[in-house]
């Protein structure tokens, strides 16, 4: 042991700006959950977006299917293994813990919320919030948090990197889900906000547990 403290997975410079974002995202998930509870049809906003996105043809359909695969069991497992391997190669075990915990918790929250909200699509398929969108957004958030910490980015640059990464990942998966008629656009928003709510809180918790363990060993 070198005695050097392990780097935090939630950079101190980002704790203040990401706190309100996490709370606002959680509130958004709850509000939309109430608005669409028990619904089986798209809302007005959903319908207007679906009309522009749904039914894409090759090669865009192939792109949508490939993006969707990233959050299917095999694709998701491959991404998670790659993320953990990268963290371990960097000798950053708490980052590896965050990569797994954030993805599992983000998807787990969507699975808990779906039967509570009861929104369906294509028959009886529970749709709100989108687990696919939550998963890819969560991994993007983890990667951006770790990059911001490694690069020593300040509050503004770090927050921009984290939120823009989440936006790109969420938009890509969200487009695929709507294009393939797997989710309504507001389901995608719910999944995106779920990741924004869960990941910063998970990163903070991982840091607290890891730092507590280090203090006890000392």
C-alpha cells in the first residue's frame, strides 16, 4: 500500500452542481410517472415526435437495432465487462464498482417503477421509464465522471462534459427506442432522468463507503 488516498469517483468540483440536477431529474421521473400512470396511448407530445421518428428504413433501421442491442442482455454485459476491465487496468477498483452499481441500480429503478406506473405500449408491455435509455445514459455518466476526475476538470468544464455525455447517450438510445416503437418519447425522458438521478447519488455513496473503509484500515 502506498498510503495515497484513492481518487474519488464523484469529483469534489461536481458535487454541488450535480446535486440539484439529480434532485430535479428524480422529480421529473415522479411527475411524468403520475401523468402517464395507467395509460396505453401516446400523449400529444409523444404522438408528434413518433410521427417524425417511427418507421425508419435501412440503413437507419440497422443503426437503431445496433443501438438497441447495446442495452440488450448480451450487449449490456459486454459493455459492463469492458468498463470494469478498463477501470481495473487503470488500477481504480472503486471506479469498477461504480460502473457496475450505477448500471444495475439505474435499470433496477426502472424495473421497480414500471409496474407501479402501469403504462403500456404494444399491448401489455410496460414502458415507463425506459430501461434501455437508463442503462446507456448511466454508463455514459460514469465514463464522463471518471474522465472529469482524471483530467482534473473544474466545475463548469466537468459539468459540461458529464451532462453533454448523458445527453448524447440518452438521445441516441431514445431515438432507437422510439424509432423501433419500443417506447414512447416520454418513456425515454423518464429513463434518461432516472440515470441522472441515480448515478451521482451512487457515485457519492461509493466514495463514502470506500473512504470509510480506508479510514478504518488506517
